[in-house]
């Protein structure tokens, strides 16, 4: 079973600064990081900066296509207008089958706003109380959705197929 965890920070640099903590927790075998990315949203900017952390996890279990789609759904669809938004909405329906539902999307949109940042981690084998305690010490707040092994595999397959199709031109 994997977990998609979103740690929200009250500064635009908080998520990036917390990467050392995440790395330390993994070295201490308190968490297994399958994939990760972060969002930084400085005050005064219309959209956040996003970064896939494949270097932290090796190749990354889900890949850049997943993070690009998820961040697009979360932060860029409201800026793109109704036609593009409808297309994203149709695609987003498939995420609900993989454990990422409208309530999760709405909660992340509500909390991750200009002046904040968020660390997105797909993990397994976490010692939950130790990981939670370590992140809470940084002032981070937690938003989470549990992904079953089957749901995580569906996400992996869907985005691997999408990346394969985009490479065949």
C-alpha cells in the first residue's frame, strides 16, 4: 500500500527546505519514498513553480507525466478557461479511480495558495508517528490520500502509457 501525502508549508520556501528532512527520514528507514515533487508559490505570482524530485527517488515511480498532470489539474486549470478546463476535468475523472478524488483536489487548492509551498510524496513503509512528528516540528500541516497498491499501479500504468504515446511522433 502506498500513500500520497501532501505537506503544506506556510512559506514559499518551506517545502524545498524540508527536503533534507525527507532524505534523512528515508536514510533512517522511517519511510520509503517511491516518488516526490514540490510546489513553491511566492507571493505576487499568478502560478506556482513545480519541481519533480526524481533525483531523490531514482527514476521516480510515477514519472514526470503524473506530476505535470496533477499540478496542472490543481493549479493551472482555473487559469486556462472553460474549454481546457473541461478537457482536464474529463481526464481527472480517471484519477478518482486511482485514489485522487475531487475532495482531495479541492482541499489542496484551498490550502496551497500564494505565499505557501507543498511537498508531495508517494511513499510506503512509513513509521507514521515518527514521520508525522518530524514534519509537524517544521510547522507543516498534512493533507493525505491513501493509495492502495492497485491504485498506485493504475497510476503508474496510465502515465507510462501517456509518456510512451508522447514519444512516438
